[in-house]
RNA sequence: GUCUCCAUCGUCUAGUGGCCUAGGACACCGGGUUUUCAUCCCGGCAACAGGGGUUCGACUCCCCUUGGAGAUGCCA
């Protein structure tokens, strides 16, 4: 009858402690899209839960973690609206003494040892506890036999058990595991005679450094233990201890390794939920042990699927288009990128796609995060971006456009009213602000003529004659506005015996140099009489 | 080699044993609106990796195969 009332420690904690999550990037110059997606999911989760979203800068790689790289990171986060709590962020380099102290504590407790393997001095190695039952989630699953190659002696010592498995070809395949992986170990020969028994020797090995070498072994028989945890995204996860090795936590040069630094910092920051990339799943089993041995409560984990490139492979440094800054530089809107990225590996469960931050925050849950990796689709992002731009209030679009246009030399002397008119005319067809590059014909004296389009549109003598006539009509127009322009063009069509509309494209080619654009009457009005006439003349001379 | 994880249209996804002759979105193709383009509207193409089981019934549960990703002590 108490079964219903039982709550786990974790449930208690989620009940009474507020959620604290962190984004912990290493600033290495550019901010990767997969990385920032992890930040977005953390942010969404924290905001949904009413918890805190912390930033930790893992700047221990001194060569790559430059002040510029950190500035880039902060800038990108601000651009995307990923505000973090508890400023300033925690810089990992400021925590090194704490990391080292933790290593010393583990050493003192017998949960770590010094080892010179690998050269250069002694590293500190975290030992997977032989009494592994003190780690939450560890359990025995029964006795197993592992065949080993008789040619290679089985080595048993404080660092673990080394042996050679048997490959498909029958040759020795070197392997090994931590000592804790082989509880109740017995080494048997081919006739199942016991050559070595671990029972009773644990203290000698662990405390006194005893070592054993057992030749002629054929079978390792031991009690298999697994470590399990519940992943909020992936479900129940587990891994046999005999597939794990002890973990280096301090390098032989005295610097803390990621595993140690990361766990210690998570303890320092009081992190309750670790939401990070899929590539850390394997580390989680070791980190859980570190948390426990350091006397901390193990946080809740959630592992996000990766984002892969168009070839379906993980993004490498060569995939230059995967940086947040590149999207910004190509005229993507922060909200659109945020929206798109939040939909990569997650969905609200209904057909909604264009969602505001409030909607995303309200709908977000880790349990709806997908398990499989997702591929970035720039076309879909572009489409979404176009929707965001289309729905921008006119004054905002104007402001962003004005700012964006600063990068083009041809807009040096543009009046606000002219720009405003161009924006009003063009907003609906902009998908990315980089498209504004096509606007040059509104601002320069002589547009870039698209050779193919102009030749095609201006080759008909009847059309050319009609355009000449239009010039005269334009010149005579009392008021140079769209309505009058339209009538003038139609009049020219009537004179030349052409159907209405037949002159629109040739005229467009002549005054803009392009085959596409907004309505031609409005475009001509915006260009103004002087420019329109001049361009008609130039185009007819050239083509 | 071993260990861990993953697998629905080209892409992002819905789907938690019967609502699925598998839904939506992007892309693509066709048609309509429009002075071109874009927008907008209508329509079309297109997927449960393969094979076994369990079940009255499987995209959904189990197993195997194949394919992919990650890990395998001093990268993070």
C-alpha cells in the first residue's frame, strides 16, 4: 500500500528545488549551430519550468579561448535573445583550484590514484568504485563468461583487468576494463579449472598495489554489473561496468580534464538538469560516478540528438555554413533562426511551425525531443525567415533594412522617404536581408543590366519604337505617379497596336536592368522621371 | 574488435496496437489570381530500411540483419 506513496530522491528534488540548467560551451572562435541549439533547448526548458538558465564558459583551452571568441559567443547569444541568469557567467579557468581540490579529495578517499602511463609524469585517475553499489543506478545482472585468448596472460591490478579477447579470425584482440567491472572474478582455463580468484584479494590489490598475471587463461567468469540512469529524452540507459575503464581526471601536466572540471562546476553551480548533445551520452555513466563520489546528488540528464549536415554527417570544421554568425550575416532574422532551430529534434505535437517564443516556451517539454539526429534544411529556414520578414511591422522592416543597406556602397545618399517607399514596395518579396542586394537599381544612376533579359525584351523593333514613345509621354506627364504612368504606357500600347501589358517587361528591363521586381508602375514612379528617362535612353542605345 | 545509441516522404516532422487507403510543413511539379517576379489560393508527386516473431490486428511491442552516429584513460 506504500508503493503509491514512494517518491524517489529525484522526484523530491524536482518537487522542491527550482530548475537550474546551464549552457557550457568552449569558446573557440565561432558558435556552432548544434551548440546554440543546445543553448536554446536549455533556455526553453528553464523558462518553461520557471527556473534559471546559467552560462558557463569552458575556457580551459587557453590557445583557442581568446577574448574575441568569448565576445563572439556573448554577442551571438544576445542576438538570439538567449539571456542568461546570474551574471557574470562562470569562467571555468577561475575554478581550477576547486577542480584540483576535488581530485585530491578523491585521491584521499581512495577513489582515485596516480598513474604514469602515457608518460610525461603522473596523471590522476578516477577509479570506478569497486564497491559500485554506492553509486545510484548500479545493479548486478548475473554471472557471465567472457572468452579470452590463451596466448596473452590476464593481468589483474589496481588499474583494472587487461586481457585479450578473441577476434573473428581467432587472433588476440586486446581489451580490458576497470576492476569494478569484474566482481567475483574467476579466471579459468580451457578445462574450466580455476587459475585465479579475485575474492579476498581486493584489498591487497586496491590498497597495497598487488598485481597478478595469469597465463593460459581461456575464460573470465564474473558477476556483471551495469550502471543505469533515466534520460529525459532517450529513456532508460545502461552500460555494463566491464565495458568501462577508469577515467583520467587530471593530466600529467597538472591540468584538470573535462570530465572533472565539468562535474565539479555543475556541482558548484547547483545544476539540476543537464541538457546537452548526444555525444555526451557515454560520458554520463562516468559523470554519475564522479557526482556520487564527490558527495553530490546526481542531476537529471537529457541528451539531444545531433544536427547533421546536408550529407547526413556531423558538421565538421569544413562545413563553414554551420555558424550562427553566418546566418546573421546572410540576413536571417534571430527569431526565425530561433524558431527553426527549436523545431529541429523537437515538435509541439501538433501542426504548428511558426511559433513565438512564448508559444515555444509554453509548449516545450523534454519528453517530446526526438531521438534521431536531424538535418539542417536551409530552404525551410529561408521560407520561415520570409514569413517573419513579411510579418514585420513596416517601421521595423525599414529600420533593419536601413541598417543592412549600410554595407552596400551604392546607398550612400538615400533619403529616408525614398528608402521608406522602396521598403514598402519590396518587403513582401524579401526572404533574407541579403536579398536587399538586388535593390541597387533603386539607388544607382545606371543599373546593372542583365544582358540576357535586355536583349530578349528589347529586340522587337515595334517594342523599341513604343518605348521611345513612352519616353515622350513620360516627359509630358504633369504628375509623375503610378496611375499616370500606367495610362501613359497603355497609350503607347494603343498607338503601337500592342495589347496592354506587352510593354511592361521591356520597360522593366530598360529601367531596372532586371526581369523581376515589384509592380512596374510603382517602380517607375519611385525611380522618378529623370532616372527613368535616362535609363530608357541608355538601354535603347545599348541593346 | 567491443560497448552505447539511432532508423516514417528528398528534408523537418505527426503517429505511444485498431482513428493510417500514414497527416502537416519545406522543396519539387501542375493549375488559378497578378502587368513580370514574389505573395496568395487549388491540386499533384513522395515514406513506415529488410526479415522474422507476439497479437484477432503492428508504423507502433520483441528478436535478428543492414545502415548511421558516438565511445573505447590524459579532446571537449
